[in-house]
C-alpha cells in the first residue's frame, strides 16, 4: 500500500480553485476531489509498516497548531501545473517534525528539498489546447481568494488507477 500525509484543501477552497481557473489553464479540467498539499510521502509499504504508520499518526500530529496557507502563483513544473505557496515556515516545520518522528521509528524518506504546492493536473500532449489557453497572463493575485487556515492533516492511501491516482483518507488529525 502507498501512503502519504497531506493537508487537504477545504471544500470551499476547492470550489474557488475551480471557479478562478475554469477555462484559463492549458488543461481540460481539474479534479478538485484530490487537491491537497503533500507533507510526507512514504511510498510503497508492507502491511506491517502501514499499521506502524497508522498507529503513530495521531500522536505525531497531536499538539500541532493550525497553519495559515496562502497561495502565490500557478506554475508549470515538469509536465504538471501547480499552485505554489507563499513561504510558510510553519508548514515546513510540521513536515520536518513528522519526517523526523517517522525516521525515529525506522522509516526513510527521499533526500530532497521540500516544495509545498497543490498539483492541479498533468499537461496533456494536446498542443492545440496548450496554445489556446496560455497561462502566462494568469492573474495570480486572484489566488489570494484561496487562502485558508489548515486545521486538518490526513493520512492517505494512494491507489494508482489507469489514468490517475485515487486518494483514500485513512486517518484524520485535527490541528489545534
């Protein structure tokens, strides 16, 4: 089973993402169901490892404060569109603390810098759509409407389907 920890976007924020991006991006649609900010990615785990992650999750998140989230811009990264976040030390600290807590009980993570973002979707090979919907002039100031206070952290299972992943919430922890 593939697991990751993330902050889900609230339903109102998901609707706002859809409203302000509709018809303005070089992708046909955004699956708002999956919108989240990944904190920690475990990858493929055995059943015993899954149980170990789950058994510690609530205690590892306990006592963490809610986090103000602000968005900065829409960017093309590799073959994807992301909403980037404004610098957020509290978010980085939460991610680092969770990673360290899980390292202490035997888990390992990729050694790379953390890049907090929301993945809006993959850019398709459709050159016509990419030419018609240019995002160079996307009014990033509209992203301020998407700001929210993160009060929830979820442990997700990621199932790889034919065309996209499906994220299944396993456990929810509230930020204080």
